[in-house]
C-alpha cells in the first residue's frame, strides 16, 4: 500500500469516525409521521375544509411545530380532543421551549379526563416556560381545587395574583380554596375582592353567599345569594391563547357564539357577519334570526331587523324576546301607522301568553294600548305589571301615569306615592305627583314634591314648575 | 422523540380504563358481587326509545324503573317505563308491570293490571294517594302524565282526569310527598324543557347532534296538592314553585334544615339546582344558592340528572350526591349542618376523577357490603354521540352513547374509591343506562338493583357481595294513614354509633325505590334503640332489636314488630 493510499484510507477512516461521533452526539430531529385526516363524514363543509387545509400544512411541513400546533388547535376548537392531544404532543416535541403546547395539551387532556396529576404536571411545565401567563395558574388552581387539593390550589391562585393582582377569577378561586380549607373569613376577603373587580360575576356572589353563611352572617349570605340570582353570567378566564384556539372554530356553533359575543361587545356589524354564516346552514334557527334582527336594529336597518324578528317569531311562537323587540321597533317608528300599532300590540299580546308575569312585556303592552286609546285595557295591564313586581317602582309609576291621563287624580296620587315608597329618588314620580296634587288644589303638598324633584335633579322641569307655583302663591 | 401515535389508535387510548378494572379497590374476590338474574327470573322487558334518526332529545332521556309491592304480598314487584314517540304505522310501546311470584320469578301482568301506559314514557312515582293501603302509580311522560289508582285487587284505573291532573309538558322525575302534613301525599313533578322537535343541533365539529337543554326554554316544575278526596289542585303558583324555571330532572325529598318539615331538592340540567325549603306555611323558599347546593365548588352550574340524599360520611347529617354530564364530576355536597348548608367535597372524597369521563343518571346510596356505611352506584350513558367505547354491548348507533357504570366503596369516613372487579356484572355492560332503583328484591337482607336502559333490556342484579357485617331492615308504618310513613327519619343507636336513614321512594333518576329502610351495621350485633321522627315532626323512641331481620315500627305503639 502506498503512502498516498494509506493517507486516503486514514482520511476516509477519520471521516467515518467523525461522522459516527457526530451521529452519536447530534441526533437529527425526528420528523413526525404524517397522520390520517380525522373522519369528516357528515361534518359541516366549512369544518371539513378547515381540517383538510391544516392537515395539508402538516403534510407539507412535518417538522414544523407551528403546523402541528395549528392542526391541534383546529381539532381542539372542534372538540376532536384525541387528535388535538396527538398534535400538541408533536408540536411540544418539536418546540420544547414554547409554553403554548404544554398549556394547550393540558387543556385537552383535561377534556379527555386524564389523571389530574398528569394535567397538573403539564400546567407546571407550561408555567415554567412562561411564568407571567396568569391563566396557567388559574387553570392549575381550579384543577387542584376540583380534585380536593385546596392548599395546593390556593398556592396556584396566589401565583396568578402575583402576576395579575386584580384578576377577579384568581381572587374567586383563592376564596373558594380558602372556603374548602375551612377559612371562611379569609375566603370572604378574597371573594369581596373578586366582586370588586367583577361585580357582575354570578359565581362570585354565589360563593360569597356560602362564605358569609359559613362565617355566621346569614343576612349577608341571603343578600349575596339574591345578588347572584339576579346575574346571568359567570366570568371566565381571560385567556388570549384559549381565544385564539376558539377563533379556529368554523362550525355554525362557533359563528353563533362569536355573533352573540360581538353583540355583547357592541360590534353589531361583526355580529351580522358571523350570524349570516350560521343562517346559511341553519335558516330555521329562531334564535339566529332574532340575533340578526337585534343586530340590524342596532345598526339602523329597521326593515331588515323587522324581517328577521318576524322570521324568529314565525319559527318559534314562544320566543318572547323576539316579539318584544319587534313590537318595540314598530312603536319607535317616527310616524306610527294604525296598522303598525296594531301589529305591535299583537306581538306583545302573543309574548304575554308565554310570559304572563313579565314586567317588560306588560309595560310595553300597557303603553301601546294607551297609545291606541284603549285606556281601560291599558290600566288593567299596568295593574298586572304592578302586581307582578310589587317591589319595583317602575310598573307602579306607569299605572299612576295612566290613571292620571285617565283623569283619576286621587288614584294617581295614591299610586305615585306607592312608587315613591319603593324608590324615593324617582324624580319623575315626584314631578308627576306634584302635577296631580296641583290640579287637585293641594298646593303645599305639590310644592313639597316639586322641591324633592328639583333637589334630586336641578335641571328637571320641576324646578321651573316650582318657581311658577311659588310666584303664583305670592 | 419516540415513535408517533396514529390518531385512530390514540382516540381509544384517550379514555380512562373502565372503572371496574381499576386496581384501587379491594383485592379481587372469588365471587361476583352481583349477578344479572334478569333472564333467570323472567324479566324480559326491552325499552323502545322510538328513535327515528332525527335525534330528538326525548328518545334518550327515558327508561325510569320502579320497585313497588303493588299487590301487598310483601315482596317487591317491578314497573318499567317504556319510551316511544307515537307513530302512525304501529301502536306505541307500553309500560310493563311484573309481579314477583313466591319463588322469586316474575310474571308480566301488564295486561290484567291496566298499568300499560302508552305515553312517551319517562319516569314513575309510587305512593298511596288515598291511604287505602294500596300503592298508586304516577307515570311521567313527554306529553300528558297519567295517574293510576290501585283498586286493591291487582288492577289499576286511570284517574288522571277525575283527579284533576293536567300536566301536559315534558315531565321527568316525580315524588309523592306530604309537604303540608295533612296526611295525604302530594305530588311534585319536575318539568324538563319546552321541547321543540323541529330544532336541529350540531356538534362542535359540525355533525348532527342531540340538542342540549339550553336550546329550549326552561319550564317551572309542578306541585299538586292532594285534596284528600282523590283529587289534586295545582298549587305551583301559590307555593312559589312556579316562580323559578329550569330544566328539572331529579328530585329527592328530605328535611334538610332539620325543622321537622320536608324540603325538596331538585337536580336541574344546566341550571342551578333548587333547594326548596319548606316555609311551614304552605309555601316554599328557594335557597340553594345561599345553602351551597346550587352550584359546584367553582360556582358553576352543572348538568344535574339524578340525585340521592344519604348520610355519606356517618355524621348523621343527610348529604346530597348529584350525577352529571361527562367532563363534569358527579358532585358530593356534604351537609355541614342545618344553619350552614352544603359544601362540594367531591374532590376530597375521591369522587371526582372517576366520574369525569361518564355521564351519570341513576344513582343509589346503600350499604353494598354491610360494613356500616353507604356505598354508591351510578349508572351512565351519554347524551352526545362520541366515539364508541371498546366492547359496547349495544348496536350502532346506540354504541355512540353507551358507557359502563360505576360502583364506589365508602371507607367509613366518607371517602370513596372504585370498587375494583367485584361488581363487574353491574359495571361491565356498556349500555345507555338511565333508571336505577334499589331495594331488597329477594328479601335476603341485602340491596339488589334494577336498571333501565334506553333502547335495551332492563336488568335485575342480585346482590351476592360477601357480607362484612350485619343488617336491619325497617318499615315505618303510620296506622292512621294505613301506609308506609314516607319521609320518616330513622336513627339506630348501636353502642357509640348512630345510623341515620330516611324512608323514601323518590330518588335516583326517573325512578322509585324500595321505601323500606335498610341499614348495614358492620360488626354491630344488636341495635340498642331506634328513634323515629315521623313525617309530621313527632319524635318517637322504640326499643332495640336483634339484627339481620326486617322489623316494623308502628307509630304510636313504641314496639318493634318482627
């Protein structure tokens, strides 16, 4: 063997050794196997298309954590949890430094009823990667609390509060954990904080009621329970990542949810955009028609609004809200025609069949009847409203005003005074009762009420009336 | 990175192991704790849902069952509620009554009894409405309910109209309860929703799906006062019951605030539960929120289905256990005392994790193994069409809804764990189960089970669990009323231990249970004293008793009758 050949062999051998060592110390990143598209049989076409589209991305970029994560999020949004978990695992392996994947994996494993310890560990992993993301701690706290680990739950909620001191759901969670630890006084303190930051949160008031009762304050417990009863929604965790996942959803339900959320947020044009997509596939859904009607009314398209609201009432006769909205749209028209007034009254009467105690329906119906000149009928309806809500001043005020317009001044005064007992700060009731008393010649009493009204609202016409009356007396 | 899973395989692995295969419980026993004796004893009832493929919610909500001694011969007979939307091409399926014979077999006596109600059946309530000593039957339907009066000769008469009963909506669980203490059983009927068959719903993935309750308007429940003359008056408005609308499914009656007057707890689906506290003045006040029994630990509403009231932690206070949808726990509300209310202790008592994958309906608390504490049985079945579980016992498409059942053992302190393989006969069937009624059907001193499946066979399970202690069965009778004293709270004193149980029929989901009170006593060989609080609030003390027998306590006598 020549020296040249030996050198070549030596070089070749060292290349092999280096390559072997390189392989030993540097394992190339393994590309996940491409997985089957979920079964899209009977799925809505938009959902199937979205799945295909994101699945194609994975096929094209199998080593991309983003592509796997995106597919996971689409599956997650459509509640295909097993598939979502699989994708998130791949994304996590490909990008172990990202908080998003263990966080979302934890959430879908929760939905799969995975052992709570496994989910807890995933949240802990996520929190380690991004310690400033409060929703991770809140979800971890709730998980622990639900599995009887109140002390550990409290620690998680405290971490959330360290990140966001004004986070109402974390205060609520901590209050719940403290209650479970039989520390009602501390629980009350945190729940009150939660109520301060989210005063309309039903769950906070419900738990606060229990905390008060456990502290021995029964009156406060009853009062908090009543407050809770009057609220309709429970605050959810403000979770930007969760919102992004939800935004991947393209089923009719997603568009409907988005539409309703946008109505709540006051974005009626956006709501219409979403709701029209739902109406394409579910034209017979009365609620979608009602929400469309509501949204069109809000952007100043009354004809379209009435069309959709009429559809809603046709599809579901018992949809009280749609009847009322349609009637109020008619009643608010500048030049109300007789047949439109009749139509409004018809819708309100139909609503009343299904909600006989509903004070809003009764108030609108009474007002519409009064407007049509059916004073006796209006009086009956206003009296019904007052009886249905004996604790509210509004219906009593309406009844009094109808009585006054009917010329029954004594009865009107009686009802106005009843309304004022329920709400002593009702300016219009003070003003109207003063007018009635003035007409009855009971000037001193009238002045007293004008004074009250003017004191409550110095810009109210009561101030002028008071001045005039005083001048006349002088 | 390890080899990647494929979706199809992983979808199955995503479910938890079946509870009966769990190794957390006691070591495997040589004996099966339960035996399905349905075929052996002649129970051949198969529920017909009436499903037509339109995914109408009533198709999957029924299958109530009842244990009742309709012929007064001392043993329990069976009543099975059938479903079925009425279609023009064939007669509707009817409910069935099975009489227990002396040898423990059952004979279908529906035709001769007149109890074959043809309504689109949901549930059943049992009670003696006229105090004639014979139990009457109220059937809840999707559509008009029906009341059948027992004539005492093995036959029943439909007296719905004559009794002035007009409950036309979608009724679910119902309970006979003497809320006004006049000696006559009144009737509370839960109302589900104002169902609209034309509504179509879709899953999050956009596939056709059963609608949830929130799609429809909620409806207030109905309370009918027994006038004592065979008629009833709707007092829903007068008592305040009509003031709250929800989607009511389950009911249990109990004196929760210990004032001697019966209260009512209603499990609502996707709405806060109701705790109607008896105002003692003929009305009720709804206090579930401030008493901690409306929401779960997180302050959230859950999908309440079935409910049971029992002293689950042996502190003599009656707790609540409510079954729910999958991804919610079944919820254990511990009673902290009459002035304090309830706390959700599901997680800390070991009842959270195991129930998360399943949708619970029927539920029972009883001492399965006679060790002196109340164990739990929950029967399951989905309401959404998900991937079938491996080994489902039902044909497609019902396999999409089928789930196994759960049995939990109480360790005596109120902590629960899955029962292990012993009750596999009850847990293993993966079916769409709804109704569950418990009672000592074979009169051998332990509690047997009757379950109702949607679109499947009813199953009767004989309890063969190895006995870890003694037992006592108690039947509290008010001779003035000529019937079992429903609502009587019975306290046994055995040395330092006190056992508290209440006589009730309405419990579980759509079902009616054995009203005789069953006590598992553990090692106690004698009962020292028995205290009874009768439904009208009167307390009476009876002397002790030997164990392992059924006794009768007759009000006003102070004597224990074997």
